C-alpha cells in the first residue's frame, strides 16, 4: 500500500510542478480571447475523453466520474486520479498556417467512500484556459492612404481554476443523487500593443500598451441525478442528468497604459483603472443514456448545452456586462470494452479499450466581414476519440488491496467556422494514473 501512495505523492508533485511551469497554457488559440477563454468545465476525466466526452450516465467503480456527482456513489474504494494534458494544434487561414503545442495539468481527484451509501470527492482542475497572440494591420483614418499604418498585437494568458467538493448518495434502489460545490479562481492578463509607422519614419518608433489584469473568484454549484435499472444478468441501462447553475463571481480589474521603446524599455506608465466588479458564468445542462452488460462492456450517448448568452463580461453591476458568447451544444457517443478483466494468460485481455466521438457548436461566435456588414458564424467543434486503461502491478489482492492503472486518451478534431476562413485542427493526448485502495480494513490472524 505505502509504496503505491509514495508513487502517487511523487506523481502529484510532478503534476503540480508542471502546472506552475506552464501556467495552464495550451497551444495558441485565437478564440480564447472571448469570454473567460476556452472553457473545459464539464468535459470529464480521461475515461470520458476517450469515449467522446460521454459520462453523464456511465457509472464506474474503478474510475472517478466528475461529470455527474450522483455517480460518485459507485466509487466504493478510495480512488485517486491524476493526469496531464497535451495538445498539438495547427491554425490556418486562407493565406498561412502555424503549428505549436504544449502540456499542462489535466486534473487531480480523490474520492473517498464515507459509508455504504455515500461517497465524497475533492478535485483540482482547470475551468478555462487563455492563450492567444493575434496581429492586426490597419491604415490610419484621416490621412493620405499609404502614408501611415498601425500594427497591433493582441496577447492573452492565464485562465480560471476549479477546486471542487462533491458528494454522491443513494436515495433509493437504483436511484442516486449528488451535488458539487466549486470555488472558481484565477487571473487573466490581456495586452494590446500598438505601433504607429509613418512613411519614411523608421527611427524612434514607440509602442503604446494597454494592459488589463483581471482576478476572478467565486462559487459554482452543480447537481446531478442518476437512475440505473438492471434488466437481466447481461443488460443494464442508466439515465443521468446534471444542472450547473449560473454563477456571478467577483472580478477585480486593473488597467495600465504604458509607452515603451521597441527594445521594451519603459518610457512612461500609468494605472488608468482599478475597479471591483462582477462576471457572470453561464448555466449548463447535461443528460446521458448508458447501456452495459454489468461486467466488461458499456456504451453511452450524451447531450450537453451551455447557455452562453447568459455570460456577461466585467461590469460594476451584476448581469450588466458585455455579452460575448452564444448558446452551444455537444453530442457525444462512445463505448469501452475489456475482453477479460480476470485473464491470467493474456495481459491485452485485461486492457480496457475506448472509442467515441463528439460534434457540436462552440460558445464562441465568429464574425465574418462582408461588403457592408458582418455576419455571425457558429464554430463547429468535432472530433474522433479513443483511449486505453492499462492495469499495473499485481492487481487487487491481500495484504495491500491496491490496484493501479495507467490511463490514456487521444482526440483528433477541428474547430471551424467555414465562412471565416480560420480553422483549428488539433491532436489532444492525456496521460494519467489511477490508484484504488481499500482503507480501514481490520487485520485478521489465523
């Protein structure tokens, strides 16, 4: 038991160290400029990622399912999970493209059964990620064409984190309920840098910077229900649903204006704005249907929708900020299969195999410029996913009662608004470990 948890502690330290180094940044995403960034809240763990983001109705006794807190009841062992996530992304438009990527902390989760009818969990995971650099060149209005231009760089970093405390209980035969309370916190930095270039003037160029730092903090709540019905020894079905409330969180904003030389040396600077306000995070509804054979195979179909139009940016008064997002949805379909969990002759039969996919609209809305007006285009997000769980060690046997798994998931997909000409193609890879252990077992002597 102890050697496994020493490894667990070391892995956790490595994950947290990765979080500090990477500051929660994945590869450049121009769309993370809107709202509070690329929102990953509600997308689940590695198991869900390998099954097309399915999990609202799929119970598991060996892996933590944080998509639906009602499913925590099925974790009757002390379970710890940790994961890192990486992404390789190709961003292209009609003229050029770029490729980049990096890695960061995926999540840390611990589930502990309190009684036969109640399991609690504690987790740390990202809520959103911001990381973008975009450029804009434009002529200066009111002067002769071609004599002066502005070059502007928009840059953003940071994101929001989520610390969650969840509880799942059985309230009747086959019926479970759960609730999760989350503390949302984090900092998002945004910077706009402009250089004015006049024809024939190349010396003493200066940059004008507007730097906005916003610190967020607040509470978020999710409730869930799940009903599981066993029809025979080989067929069971589950139906789950969750509701995440709209949340008004604190947002403390500070805006500074600076003038710098091209070598980044400071010429002058002043804090122009320091205010305490609010930001409204949108509500989310998820429903899921699952079917399994009570042992080696399960499949699920999920639908989720986020009312992005509820989002409001920074404002001094509640629910009065800028509306930057639209409503979104996602449909996911996935399955997992373990040929023979108790096989002695073949290791590959003890491996769990997963495959799935998802399709939907993002909350981000792209604006396509026409001859006179702009039109709003929805961003289509679609991907094919797969993954594996590899058992480690000796499995569950006395005296340590510990089992461990190495989990992987992969997703290859794209985010695109066809009329805008901008496309993101991505490969996402997650790697994690799971430890299951029976605690508080009384020793027996013959």
